[in-house]
C-alpha cells in the first residue's frame, strides 16, 4: 500500500470528518480501537466508567470449559513501564458464561469477541461449540494459543505451527464467525505460526500476547509472584508488538490486530503504520478504564490534522527505507 498523503489546512478550515470504520471478513467495526482480553472483564462491568458502546469491540476475558479460580496470589507485580501477571485464566467457565453473560450483550451496541482458552484441542472445541449452540450476537472468537497443551507435554499451542494449524482448522469447521488467532511473541518465528493459522482458515491474527518475564523481591529473595514466571505487558513490550505486526502484515494475507503497550493515539498510529488494521488496548485499562476512548479521540485528531479521511488509510502506510 502506498503511503498516505497529507495536506496543510488553514486555521479557519473546518476539521474533516474521519471515517473510522474497519472491516475484518464480513464484520464491520465502527472503529479500530478494541479492548484486550483480560483487561476489561466480560465487558459488562464498566457502565459507570466508560460508554462501551463507543468502542470498536470488546474482547472478553478468556473463557475455559470449566470454571477457574486462577493462580494463587500474589499474581500481579508492577515493573518499569509495565507489569507482570499470572492471573491463570480465572473465569466463570463456559456454562455460566453462556447462561449469565452472553444474554447481556444483546443490549450492547458494539461488537463482542469471545476469547477462548484451553489446555487440549478438545477443550477449545467444546467451549466454541457451547457458545455456538445458543442464540447470541457475538461476532467472533479470539483464540488464546499461549496455553499449555497437556496432551503434548505442556508445550504451548502457539509455539508449534503444526499444532496451531490443526487447532485452527478444527475450530474453523465449527463456526462461520470471525476466527482470530492470538499469537505469542515467545516463539522462534512468529511469522511461521501466523502463516499456519492463515493456511488453516483464520480470518485474522492478533499480536502480541504477553512476553515471559520475571521479577524478584530482593528482601525475601523470592519471585514477586507465586508462579515465579509471568506475562510482561505494558509500554515495555510495545516495540516487540510493533515489530511483530510489521513482519506478520507483510507475510500474511489476512488482517493483523496490534496489541502491546498502547497508551495513546500516537501508539495506535504506530501500530497502524506498521500494518495493523486495528488495535487492542490492554494494560492501560487497568489504570484508566476510559483510556480506549481517549486513544480513539487522539487517533481521529491525528487523522484530521494530517488530512486523512479514513483511518484505514493508515494501515501499512509507513515510509519504507529505500
């Protein structure tokens, strides 16, 4: 895609309206700013904090087949420019989710994407099949493949292209809704994993999940979290996320959604220029549940100042080095 062009406007010129819509598959999102899984609950708990209807989409916390209490505390520690967490996929389980949470989305005026996690292929399939079995308005699924595959000795699904391909293909057979595979950065070649997901029928990729990290309390000489290792998120991982999006968007033929350390409209623009079609705001929600709408306003303002009539024109529009 050719880089977008800009034009100067006089101070008296009215601001251009900006088309914020993006399309993934057959689904049109009102804007490219989503909230990331695990940072916004189920999307139904924030009415007093943010007008969720203004978001491009809500990605739910990970849903597993059985309810999970998560890992023992402490399971979150703040780090320079980020945080390490080991929540452990705490959630209601798919039975309670479909009975109590899914109906609440009927009254919401934004798209909802259900994040699914599991430790075996069968668990992923059962969760998706249960959601598919009841009437609901969710537009698709984001698949968390940074989970240990217990049938393969604890190896994560997302580090093996053949496991990723097989899982994606089996999920694809069971739904016509959007299928988004969420990729881990803790791999030798994220592009290889992305291509495997694309080949098996994924509609889009989201990148990245958290980076493996550790923090040690020097007073106790113990890890700052109970599980010792955890997932690093926040601004510290933004360059890793941008690089991953850049590589994936140039190697894959399906859209990429950028995740990792986004706290401002400027960060969102970076991801879009690198090649993402949209972005997910994650850790920043924990400080300010309304930050996603601030980021959206800043993104629109950037487009207006640059004379860009549609945010989609930013996707992949960075100037390449000659």
